[in-house]
């Protein structure tokens, strides 16, 4: 088998990796905002749930979380009489999203807290409700602050998708493993694999950079 | 039975208690892999940091590219690469060593940035002051830069130590018997994954909490202005 | 009761061990323009911040427009105010900040229309028309589309004034509106404030270090010292013939 023949199956795997990355990053982004804002809530119940979520997923290993969702959750479901068997894709997206969301929540919290107190006071003087202040004044200013960290997290997430190959999801790494088993041509395959991940990471970096510029476009106007 | 310990499947609690010693054996492997990987990351990261700050572009740029490449590719794939490709060139390492090496390489990309940021934070003015006092470059580095950079570097490095700990389960793919792998084997044999995997989760929480607390204590005891020199 | 629109009644404010306002009594009549002067740390900003509900109080009662600001009359007793009460009271007041505090992510137009639309429920068109009038008033009709960072400090502060006015407050609070500005930009802001004072029946409360200006526009000047009003009177009385030694020292120090 010539190395160019690896490309088609690898491309198929890469497409799965791209989808996994996109879905889990979006899920993670949503969770990051929900729990990052939740951690700052004055409602103790919301605050505790948020802190609990963040600590649980940052305090344990992603692979443990993935295995738990895929192998242990169905058994937990069986014990209470619900079918909680997840297809590998769902378990993968869920584990990746929950994990990256917990890290993202800390980023969101930090960025929200970094918005100057002045801004909240001005909003209060203009009689905005706390909710309006958060969503119209504070968060739009916090988002550009979050973006560099979100960019790093998105790349981290892309790399982490490789782990789903361990629950036999046909992503890029999984396909590469299949080919290696078949051809034993480790050097070529893993070199290709590394280069492909590197390329995808560069694309993710560029995309996140564009989003960053878009979110902070008011900062650049006229300068 | 695993590592000479029997499990007791009469009820979940007994099961959990009976496999705890087995998981602790796995945890010991996890800790060893963490420490060894961290050590490699510290050494290799310093090496990369020095190369990246080299005056010559022909050294600095490739070093930057390598760092970026390491940082942007998955640990799992790097591990596979080392595990399957090194032997083709006659380098045969035990799985555990390969795993620790992969961890060290992956995290050297991060630690090299910590070194660089820590040294840069000491600031040009400090270095210029040292030059004004006619200190040699080597003296400036060891007596001015390092003592001030260390308190900045240590907490960041500590956080990466915790991250490495959470990445050790990846080594299970090359048969390293770390904690998650042990739990998975117990699950495979007993068809009960819930108890062992949940227990691993709890043990991980304990480990990361202890490690993070350790980092915080270290941080509070480090003098912020720099290490005192006699 | 008098026609006081603002009345501080033995108001106490503490930050930890530090008593910033010590049983302060203080009144402002409707439409009156009052300047507050005094040394740094004497509690001038604190008075404004209490009125704007940015800072609570530890004793006494503040009345605005005949109603307690930080309290609510419920079942015959004065209880701490609810958020709803504070919101209702807050709508009577506007504030211009020392650091302008414009929203950096919004254009000038949006800075002025956001609150009228979101808080008062004005239509977008109506809010924009109102904003255009206000921008005209502060001399920035041609800057509506710019972002705050594209404007000079003086221009930003004038937007700040327009933004506060857009909420149609009956009391406008100024906390050292020119002290963050380069000297050459102070004039344009003072001109706008002076015009407001002359042409509108707004009640104005102005903390300032610009003594000449305070003298020109104020009906009354209050000299604050250690959380108390040490001396007050018409500008002429206070500036030309202060009766208190402390006032004289302060004025001498600041005018030299
Ligand atoms: N949030 C706070 N926490 C603690 N102390 C505060 C706080 N805000 C104000 N203070 C203190 O209260 C005192 C009065 O403050 P205030 O800002 O009212 O003074 P000021 O008269 O406006 O002075 P300046 O001319 O410097 O603005 C000062 O000693 C200040 O340090
Ligand atoms: Mg002040």
C-alpha cells in the first residue's frame, strides 16, 4: 500500500474529528457560559451546582469521564431502570463538551470579573436591571477577554478528540490505528497523523482568531 | 483476582472496599508516571526555552516550530508514535518509560512557555540595572533573573503537574497498569464498571485536591520578591 | 416640610472603622444648583454615591422628592428599601462620573439610547431623536457613530452628560466631572454644564475643584470636612468672606 492510499480513510476519520471538535466545542462553550455565570450567582443553589460541576470535571481525568459515561453510566441507568446506553458519538461529544466546559467556565468567570466596576456602576445609575447589566454591558466587554483562552481550549479540545478512538469511534486516530494494524507502516502513518492534527490545530487557531476579532471589533474601530 | 487481591461482589459497598487496594496499586503507578513525566517536562522544557530565546534565528525559529508542533498534536498520537516508531529504529523502551517520555514531551511545550514568561517578567530594567553594575551575563542570570523568576514559575509548573496527573490514564493504551486501566480490567472481568470507574473518579478528585493544595501552600511560602540571596 | 428635593437627616456612613459621614444633615431645594467642595477624603463622592444608590447608609434617613431613598414605609415602619423601590427612586437621578464610565463597546448613539430603550421602554426611533437633540446640546451632533475610544476626554465626558440626561432625571449629580481631563479640555465640559445650569430647571449637585466655575454657576456652595458640612452659603459669602478657619485654609491652599 502506497502512503497516498492512506489518505482517503484518514480523510474520512478527519471529518469525524472535525465534527466532534465542532459539536463538543459548541457544547463546551454553552456550558462555560451557563456555569461560569452560575458560579457568580448570588443564589446559593445555582452557585453550588456550578462550583460542583466545575470542580468535578476539572478535578478528574477526561479519559475517566469518557469511560464513565460510556461504560458505567449504562449500568447506573440499569440500576434505576432507564436505558442510558449512549452511542459512542454521544458519549464522546458529551464527555469532551462537559470537560472543556468546566475549564471554559473558569475563563468566563474570570473575564466577567475583570470588567471594571465602573461599568456596573454606570449601568446601575442608568437603572439597568442586574440581568440587563450582565448581558448588555458586562458580557459583551468580557467576551474579547475570554477569546484567547477559548482559542487555547478549542485546540486542547481538538487534541482531546483523539481519546474517543478508545471507545471505538471512527475518528482520525482510530482510522490510523486500523491502517497500522493492517500495514504495520507505523512511521509513515503516525507522521501523517501528527501533521494532520497540526494542520487542523492551525485552522482552529485561525478560526478562533477571526471570532476574537469579530467579538472585539469595537476595539479596533478607527485605530 | 488482581495483584493478589480478591474482589467481593456481594454488594456495591463490599465491592468498592475490596477493590480499593487494587486501585491503590494502580494509583501508585499513576503517581510514578506523573513524577517522571513532570521531571522530563521540566528538563526538556528548559532546553526548549533556552533554544527559543537564542539570539540566532536559525536556532530560535525551529525551536518555536517544534514547541508549537508538540503543543498542537494529541498526547495519544505522540504516545503511539513513540511506542510503535522508536522500536523500528532500535530504541526499545518499557511501556511505562515510553509513556512517561510522551507525557514529558507533550508538557515540555507548556513548561518552556512558563520558563520564558517567568524570565521575561523579571524585566528588562532589572537586567539593565545588572549590566550597569557590570555583572557578567552568567552572574546576572543566576543571581538576578533566576531568584526572581522562580516564585513566578513554581505555581504555573505546579498546575501542569496536576494536568499531567490527569493525562496519565492515556498511558493505558500502551498497557501501562495505571489506575484507570486497573479499574477497566476489573470492570471487564466483573461486568461491573460502575463501581470501579466511579471510585477512580473519586480517587482522582482526592489526588488533584491534594496536589492543588500542595501547590497553593508552596506558592504562599515562596517570597514574592524573589528568593533571598545571602 | 420645605420644598427640599434632597434631604439628608443625620446620615451615617462607615467603611469598616472609618466613619465617612458623621450624622450629616444636608438639604437641596428643587432646581437648586449646589456645589460641594472640600479636601480629599472628606466624603464628597460618598454623598453623591449614596444618592445614586451605589452605596448604602448605616444610619439616618435620606429623602429624595419627599420619599425615603434607602427605606420604605411598610405597615407604618421604615424598613430597608426593596430593589423595586430603589429602581423607582433611581429613575429620578442621573450621574456624571469622574472617569466618564462610557460603555466602550457601544457607539456614542448606542451609549445614549441603550438605557432609554431597555429601561424606559422607549421606541428606538424616539430614543434616537432624543439622543440627537442631546448630542446637539453638548455639541457633538457629528460624533454619533463613533466609539468612545475615538473621542477626546472632553468629548467623552460630554457624551456622559448626554447619556445621563437621556433618562430625564430631575436631579443630576456630577462627581468631579473635569478632574480626569487634560487642562485644555476642561473648558468645553464646563461650558456644557454651565449651559445646563442656566437653561434647565434640573436640580444639580456638583462636586468640583474648579472654584471659579463653582462660583459662577452655583446658588449655594457647601464646604465639606470630615463627613460634615463645615460651612455653607452663597458663592460670594463663602469665597470672599468665609467665617470658618478651615474653609479659609482650604481655599487658600487650593487657590494658590
Ligand atoms: N468602598 C470603600 N471602601 C473603603 N473606604 C472607602 C470606600 N469608598 C470611599 N472610602 C473612603 O471614604 C472616605 C471618603 O471618600 P470619598 O470618595 O467620599 O471622598 P471625596 O471627598 O470624594 O475625596 P476625593 O476628593 O479624593 O474624591 C475616603 O477616606 C475613602 O478612602
Ligand atoms: Mg471623590
